[in-house]
């Protein structure tokens, strides 16, 4: 079987909440556990190392005997990837980047995933993995083979969060300043990486990413437009995770297209969209 390119994988990805009852194959488990053990896959964009746990489940019970649940959001999960991070702005952004890369690797193997920051029993997962001091579980994802026939619940949930309704380029991306919305055909070589940001998953599908591409097309600034009301401490945290996901989608697309560049934290002097706009990071093409 040929592996799907990363860009095609990102285009095809959707959150999966209903899985087949079939177990993950030994070979797939081997591939995933090797991936999350490999140092190279655990280093984030700011050079820090993350850690991801693989937890197998049988009827929602782990090998250690803990019952874990998702309030009915997920059906027939065969395993979980479980994240751990400090609860601090850049640690969370970086962690989400690392975790998302692992979910995309699973997707390349034909394994379904669904980022979850809210609808899982955090306490029981915390018993399962031993957390370090100052660590918490920001996210988990179930793993399993996609069941073609999704539940009515899945469809209703997708409808409720408008999961298939991704915001347009003009709403997410800007040309030079926040005053000028960006037209897709003007983005130059960064068009596809930006499109991958647009297609990425986000908490409650709020799509809080706002990107400003510099006039010379060499630098792309990443901002979060925090959703008012949603941005209690929990929503704020979720939107930091969304940002790490956006960075991962963007950089993996750049890698595939052989666009060299690097991340820097250097806020441009721009009039912001609103008081809810927060600068995070910029990508500079080499
Ligand atoms: C940080 C984050 C947290 C999420 N938390 C949950 C969750 O707790 N439960 C859930 O069912 N989906 C969760 N999702 C999945 C989103 O609802 C989903 O990505 C969004 O609706 C877009 O759909 P798509 O992933 O199919 O494009 C989360 C996604 C992200 C990125």
C-alpha cells in the first residue's frame, strides 16, 4: 500500500467518533508506538520535547484496569493517544503541534482520530498515566478503524458545530495588514500551507486562526482571534491548542512542498483585528 502524501492526508482528514469493533493490527500498533518513541517526532517548533502515551482499551477498560469514558462521544475506540503538558501558553502551543503530528501519522496509516479536549473522563486518564509535577492532560484522541456508517449522533454533532463549514480565506487570512482580506490566488507559494491551516481541526470548530501574510510573501504571522465567551480559561487553553495544530498543518505542508523556513516569535507592529486578537508566532521563509 502506498502512503498518502501529507497534504492529501490533511485534505481528507475529518474527526472520527465511531469506529469498527475490529482491533488495531499488531503492525499498526507497532508503527504508532515506534513513532511516538522516536525523539525526532517529539521535538516541537521551539525545540522542546513532548511525550505522548499510547493506551490500549478493551470495551473502554485499559490494560491497567481503569475504566475510561467519553460521555458517549466516541464509539468502539481501540486505543488512545494521551497528551501531557505544562499549562502555559507556548508549552501548550508546542505540545499541540507535536500531538497533531502523531494524529496525522495515524491518519496516514488509515486510522481514525478525533482531537478531544473536553469530552473525556480526565480523572481516569490521569490515573492511567503518571503525570509529572505541573503537568496535566490537555488532550487525547481515540484510535481505531473508521466505520463507514457514522451514527446519527456524529452527524448531529457535526451539524451542531458546523464541522463541515470551514471559514473562507477572506475571514481567516489577511494581506499585509488586518485591513485587507487575502485572496487565495494572491498568496503565492504559501497558498497550500495556508489552505492546510484552514482545513485543520479546532475546538468546537471555532477556527480561531488569523494569518497575516507580509507584502513580500516571505513572512506569515499567526494570531489567535479568541472567541468571546468561549474564552474562559478552558476555551483560552483550547484555542492555544488550535494554534499548535495550525502551525503543524502549515509546516508539514511546507516540508512536502520543499519550502524552507523557520519559526520566530517577533510580533509585527500591526493594528489588531480586535481586543481579542493575540499574537503567537511567525513563519519566515529562508
Ligand atoms: C483542541 C481541540 C479540542 C477538541 N475537543 C473535542 C471534544 O472534547 N469532543 C469532541 O467530540 N470533539 C472535539 N474536537 C473536535 C472538533 O469538534 C472538530 O475538530 C471540529 O468540529 C472540526 O471538525 P473536523 O475535525 O472533522 O474538521 C476538538 C478539536 C480540537 C482541535
